[in-house]
C-alpha cells in the first residue's frame, strides 16, 4: 500500500513538472506557427529576442530599459503603499464599525464600481499629465481591492475568538489589535496581492498618456512607430514582472501568516 502511495505521489510530482514545460512548449509552437505566416504583424522568437538585445544597447529616449522598469515600479510602489496604508484603515473601520459602514462605507460602495480608467480624462483635466496624475490613477485602481478584502476579513473573524476577548475583559481597541487584525491578515494580503496586479495593469495605461518613461511608454512608442517586436518585448517584461510581484507578495504572506502554509 505504501509503495502504491509513493508511486502515486512521485507521478503527481512529475506531472507538476511536465505540465508547465508542456504548456510553454505548446505556446512556443503556436508562436512559431503564427509568426511564420505573418512575421510583419507578429514577430517570431528570434526577432523578438534581437529587439530585446537592441533595446539594451540602444535604449529609447536615451533611457535604459532598467530605468523604464524602475519608473513603472516606483509609481506602482508609491500608489500601492498609500492604498495599503489608507485602505487597511478604511477597510477595518468598514468591517468593524457599523456606523462608519453606513455612512462613508455607502459612499465608497457607490464610487467603487467606476473603473479606474474612467477617471483618466477628469484627472488629466485637473492635474495635467505629470507624475502625480499617474500615481493618483494607480491609487484609485488599487484602493478598492485593499478596502474590500480588509473589510471582508474583519467581518469573517470567528465570533468565538471575539467572545474569548470579552471573557478576558479586552477593550475594543485591544480586541481589534490582537484578535481581529491577526485573523484578518490572510484576507488583507489577498487584497494587497490583487492590488499589486491591478496597479501594474493600471500604471501601464496611465503611462500611455504623456509619459516619457516606463514600460507603458515603450508600448506606446512601439505602436507609434509600428515596431511590433518592441511591443512584444514590453509585453513579456510586463508579464514577468507581474509574476515576480505576485510571487514576492505570496512569500511575504507565508512569512506573516505561517499558520496558512500547507
């Protein structure tokens, strides 16, 4: 029986390694087939790699590629940092205080369905196309994710845990600090992880409007000059960085919430 279980586990582990490699192989094959038929519209892997090397040696706008990446990450970092700080406070108040939820919470629920990109024309009119508008757009696109997940986490705290706090005479503040917040951490980190993904997507759209640096600027420039290879290179960079951001957030979550580790 143990041998069968061991064989089953070994087979499952092998599948976890084979399937990703197979998926990437199928993707590369599809890429080659499409690029062979229309290389002008969809450059192949070789042409894309050559464009990446050219981007490293001859940067656009005399700005190195790593600076474009850092500029985008800086905008996302500032906006998501503010979203986490203000969003966690707002979400805790929404989930913990029914009066707060009935007033400011209702205003938030009315504004929340508005897509962040819908704010771009208004923010551009108000603040122009400088650095602050880009960060503000990313903040709008990430704030709701943190608030909603935090409020949900607070509301889902086990009532028995709250009763234990009352039994030991814990004040509202101590209950919130030592019981509610630790129990809500997984939901809060889920919101932060979602906010990072949303922020990385929104900043690209924001950088397509009057930016002189950033990964979104590279896509815009590629569209303007008809450089499809540059667009593909930028898309790959976006995907890789997005996956790295998600992995880093998951690692931090495992460290902060070790009881959630399988």
